[in-house]
C-alpha cells in the first residue's frame, strides 16, 4: 500500500528539486518523518525518512563513476540492490521507475540473504542487518556500498547515512571507493558531512 508521501513523490512536478535538496542535506527529519521544504506550488509534502534516503540513493548515481567493466554494454541496467529496508526499496522503485542514468536503465532489486547476485552497481544495507557481513562479501567489487549504520564507514561502507541536527546527511570514504575502482565526484564529496581520505 502506498503512503501519501510516496503518492506525492510519484505525481510531484518538482521531484527533481526535492531530490536536489535532499542531496544537499536540506531535508530535515523529526523522529521517523522528514519535512521537505514546501515546493514552488502551494502543495506541502511530508516525506518519510525512507523517502529521503531513497532520494539520496537516486541522486548519488549522478556523482559516481564506475569502471567500464562494471557494465556488460552501454544498454545494461544500472542495478541498485537493497537489503534490510523494504520502505527504502519501495520508495526507490517509485523514484527510479522509467528513469535512466547515463543511458543505463535503472533497476532496483531486493537482495536475499546469502551471496548477492550479479550484476550490482549500488548496494544499500539497512540498519536492521549486520553490515559487516555484507560489506565483506562485496569489498573487492566495483559496487557503491551505502549503509545506514552506526560506524558504517569503519565497517567498510563508501557512503553512510548519519543523523545531524534533525537531518539525514551522509559521510563518505574516498579510500574505500578508490579501493573498489569507483570515483566519487567532487560535488558529492563537497556536501558530505565527513569525508575519510586515503
């Protein structure tokens, strides 16, 4: 069943603006809900924390470069796997429906417990799971590893969501990304709450 926030996101004429605001860390969260700034129209949106995280995950795609070998060909799907957070998965599916990034269609998959399937380009690990185990399985692959965990970067993530003064922000590990052959863009790093350098 769709939440009112998810329905609004699907119909929102200013979705790109909301996503840009989320990427800049300007969406605030109170408790389990996030208050999006009022759109240009008179409509006011209330997005859940899962919606905000999904918006971030979508925006991250524009600021990450994968090695050419990460895709079978120019038309191969850019695959985002989600483990341990069905709400983020549902919101991400709605946001990415019929969208492409650099010519690649975007596909969202729920990841089962066990070995992650191939191909994967982004993996989001929710706080309900043991991130260390997942990160160990994926550490040598060119996969953007994103967590929602306490000390997620220290566990091996490249990006990790953190609460900062009622807002959902993220921190980044440049070292981990480079180790896996990924390039995190300067614009992405400039809005990170913290960047761990090599």
